[in-house]
C-alpha cells in the first residue's frame, strides 16, 4: 500500500444543516473524531442520526455547514476542483450496503474501474488480481455480478475500493444485505486490510460486528462519544 503511516484522520466540530419547510434541520452538531492509520472504527447510532452524512463529508461527497476534516496535513474541507477530485479518486475508497457493481462488467473489470478516473492504469490489472486474491475471490475474476453471491459481490466491491491504494476506507452498512456468516467474514476482511495502514470506518447497526472492530463511536444528537458496548439507542 502507498500509505506511509503518517496520515491521521482528524474530524473537528462538524455541523451539517439542511433547509426544511419548518427551518434548518441540524443533522450534525459538532461531531469530532480522530483515527490513526491502521485503525478500525465502528460508527453506531439510531436511524437518522447522521451516520451516512458523517461518512459522506469525510469522503468529500458532501460538505459540512461548519467544521473541518483533515487527512494528515491536508484540509479536505477546503479542497476544490482538481485537488478535490484527486482526493476522492486516490485517498478514499467507499464500500456501500449495495455493492454498486456494474452488471455488464466482470469482477476484474469492476475492480479496475477506479483506475480510469485516477489515471493509474499502469500495472493496474496485476494489482486488481492481487486484491481479488487478497479478498478471497481470485477464482471469480471473470464472473459477472449476477453469478456472484452477496458476500462475493461485497468482497469485489472492497477490492475495487482499494485498487487506488487509499488512506481511508469508508464502509456504509457493508454487511446490511449479507447473512450473519458472510457479514462476519467481511468484517474480518476489513480488519485484515487495516494491517496495511488503511484507516477503516464502518457505519453499522450490528453491535456484534461492531465489537469485532478496534473501537466504536456512538453518534447521537449530532455528536460522537465512545461506544462502550451494548445495544444502540432506538
């Protein structure tokens, strides 16, 4: 991996408000966190608490009303134009609840897609095959998504998220469509990937799987606090 172990993720005082007919709807109200390279962090909280919004702001898919996101020395929230596009393409990988694989492409071709946007084509196929092997689906490289199981599709999605060697892997309910066994295997895979220095954030409602990660944070009333285990608030 290209990570040098020095790019700490620092999220400070994030607020996010959306306009609503009854006035501003505040989703985040000063959320802060710090995550080191190689950490795995579960983010829990009630439905509608802003977990996906938080992940989208960290990944630069959305902008905060106030606050900042820093990756190492880079102020992500101040990026624009080519610098923002480069951050999205090279520094961040996303894994969603729905794998978002293109049905007309093979597993290998799906993994290679991000290299086209990032311009990192040299040696890309070799890296893609290595990643498919790493996530345990090397023999399915030529299979199309319709021929893959749910767990296999999510593993291909994880390989795709890693093809450009990101510093951050942001996972939004990645096991939500999987059975217990496949979901546990995916969480185990994510913890293994962190050993390469990738910072892994996982939004989840599954407290048992959250406990498999390095630590947990609970998002309630727009702020983050350490999760000490147990059930999520309703």
